[in-house]
C-alpha cells in the first residue's frame, strides 16, 4: 500500500466536523462529560477540541513509545499524508501540546483508522481524551511507586464518576490492557446488547512519555481515551455506528442539546442485499485493503464485510467474503447493487492482486 493512502471517502469525512453540531448525539454526550468535569473539578481541566486532524508521526507514535515495527505504524492500518504526517489515530497525539501548558485537560476529536466494517467499527470515530499530572513533591510523595498508586486510584475514581453520571447504574468491568505509553494500562468494558464492549483505554503515563513532553522527573499522572461512539451507542441506544455519520432526518431530528440524553427510536430497516466475492489470494493479502476497496466502491451502503469461506487447494489459498449492502434511508434495487459489485470485481484484482474465482 503506497503513501499517501487517504481515499476520497475519507477526505469527505474530514470535513464533517460532527463535534461542532450542537444537536448531534456525540456532541451532546461530549458536552455532558465536559459539564461533569466542570462540576466535580471546577476550573481544573482545560478543554480543547479544535486541533487539526493531521499530526506528525512523532506526536502520534514516536513520542508515545510506539515501536517502528508495530502494525499501527504501517499504511495497512493508518492513513498517511506523507511519511512524516498521518491522520491522527488517537487523540493521545495531542497530549504533548497540551502538557506544555496544562496539568489537566480534555481533548475531543475525530480519529481515523483503517479497520473492519460492521456495526461497531468505522474508519473514522471520535475520542475524548483526558489527562492529569502532578508533581511528587507537591503531594508529599517520596517516590514513583507512590505516585503510580495515587494516579491509578485517582484515574479509576475519575472514570467511574463519569460512567456513573453518563450511564447511571450499569454493568461494567476493568480489565488489564497494554499500551506502550502507559504503565499500568487498563480498559473499561460495558455491557451492550449482551456483549462486553470496550469503552475506553487508560493508564498511568510511562515516565519516558512525560520526559518526551519536556516534564521533569518528578512529574507523574494518568491519561484516558474514551471511544465516544461506543458510549453514545449505549447511552442513546444507537444500534449501528454508521448512523452517527448519517444526514437522514429520521436520525438527526431525534436529538437535541435541550433534550439531552434521550433514547433513539429505530426507524424500520430496509432490506439487506448480500453479494459474495470469492478469489485466490496473492502472496501478500491484507484484509484492511479489501475493506477499503469495498468501502470505496460501496460507501455507506456497505453494512458489513465478513469472511464466510476459506480453503486451500494445490498450495493456493481461496477466500470468500460476503458483503452486506443496506441503505439507511431507502430500498436498494438488485440492479444498483449489481453495478457496484461489477465495479468491485473490476478493481479488486487491480488493487489487491487477487484472482477472482
Ligand atoms: C487508544 O486509542 C489510546 N490512545 C487510549 C489511551 C489514551 C490509553 C490515554 C491510555 C492513555 P484504543 O485503540 O483502545 O486506545 O481506543 C480507545 C477507545 O476507542 C476504545 O476503547 C474504543 O472504545 C474506541 N475505539 C477503538 N477503535 C474503534 C473503532 N474502530 N470504532 C469505534 N470506536 C473505537
Ligand atoms: Mg483498545
């Protein structure tokens, strides 16, 4: 996959500025979380959500100790403008700028990743980042272990406070996680449609990250990154992540800043249309490349892409993927989907090196 690898579909999303739409559920939720922090920690957190989407590889990866050979560093997973700048893959890229002048902050923004397609995944989503740092001496702590313990306690308490305010009384659990830039690292999962859904990642800043931020060695603290869509799906009962990007009035008209956290009333779903794509694999095949090609052809009509079959014959590998086409706002005709499918069959061999079966 060559650089730059930002497709026209992604460029379209860059201009959507969803967090500036005051009556959009993601903005309503973001404001609710901001208000919670203002109420519980008056004047402590500085809020900023207008950072540019294009960030340096340094800020997004290097200073966060994400190694050169980590998959997220490759154009298979991340959108590159050029070899030194990317579409931010997380809001943590902005921590360095904020840490220059603030000891506690919240950042919200749209982030981009090449990813699978289904009700929970979309190549663009929103994160709400939070962080807080202290100085060991000013808290009367004598070493980093005490700092770590303090920060971890503070972090959990802070997040549980938000969760309680936003979700009320719900089932959730902490699990151990790994991020190169925090130690320890944790994830919070919440129950959604009977399944555990990963709602945020967080942890105690790795000392080298704070060093990269220009802080002295007595500094310590925590950071978190909420997946705003994941929380919003739970809070507003929104069943599909693609709805957040929809301009369908039947969706947008249901939410307002005034009404706050209300439940979404689903409108009837239009029928789904399945089309399969079978092919022999080339030497190197990356699923994310297929997802992107399908998305480029079908846009938001693609509800899901799933692998349904796989076999090997005389050393050749075959796969079959099922593409679920469905529109949010109208019935699709078989002819119209056939046009997309023909187009897909044209460009898949060219872009992916597969041989169609
Ligand atoms: C991160 O992005 C870290 N920057 C979070 C963090 C910040 C950790 C500060 C420590 C300190 P992760 O890739 O797990 O972590 O994403 C964070 C959250 O974003 C996830 O928990 C999930 O809720 C949400 N998320 C991740 N991928 C997607 C996706 N494709 N679609 C929607 N939401 C997603
Ligand atoms: Mg994660």
